[in-house]
């Protein structure tokens, strides 16, 4: 006996728009991890990223009637999330003046880049490198940061990132180039992104 294929995001969004909370829960489960990673890179703070993700899902639930099923649900959700992160950043500007951004937590996916388990010293070094990179990315100008996070870290194509940010593909290409150049100038040579 074969099982039915999982419903598409668009089908789930349609059901959720009609009040089906279980359908929306499936959407949240599908997208929460990638959305959190996106927002963590964007904000430079794990707690802020979590809060922004929660706000994004709440806003998405409220706006489901306006979702276009011909558009990628993930791209639509990322647009909402980036807007929520921008809002939070503006609200937190005063606090950041005094406290700065906290170092990011360990990125477990980055820690699993090879089969052998790292030694404790290697694990500490990798966490420190990731925290340094995350802090540097968080300090980029907003437009550059958004383009870099969506393409280099979140895995979107330049065309998908252009849709999320409502700009041209050439604009994304330019912003990613500039972001990488700034990172190359500010990071230790061992942490510089590959060309």
C-alpha cells in the first residue's frame, strides 16, 4: 500500500486560510528551522531570531488570505520574516547602542562538515569561527546582509532572493559581491568566505 504524497505548501496554506490550524502547523514544522537560521544570521542573536520567527509565523497566519498560491510559500514567509526582523531591529536600536549584539550560538550544521567527530579543541575553534562570522554578517549594512543571508546561508538562488527582497537579480548579485568584499576585508584570512 502506497501512502499519499505530502500536500504542497500552497495546498496547506489554502486549508490554513480556511481555518485549518493543523495545516498551518505542518507549514510551521516545514519552515521553522530554515526561517530561524535565516533570522539568526540576520539579527546576529539567537533570542532575537526566535522572537522574530514567532512574529513572522503569527503575521503569516493573519495574512494567509492574501497569500498567492502561485508564489513560493517559503519566499512569501521569508519576506514577512525579514520585515519582522527589520521592525525588531529598529525597535532595538537604542538597546543595541548600549549592549551590542551577543555572540551567536553554535551552528550544529556547520559543525558536521566532516564524518569524524571534532576534538573538543576543534569544536571550540569552530564555534568561535562561526560566532566571528555571524557577528561580521550581522554588522553588514542591511541590504547587503539580506542578500548574502538569503543566497549564501539560506540557499536561495539569486532569482529567488530577488523575489523575496523585491529587487532585480542584478541588484542581488551586486549586493552579494559587496557583502563578500566587506567580509573579506574585516575577517581573519582563515575565516574569509571562498570566492
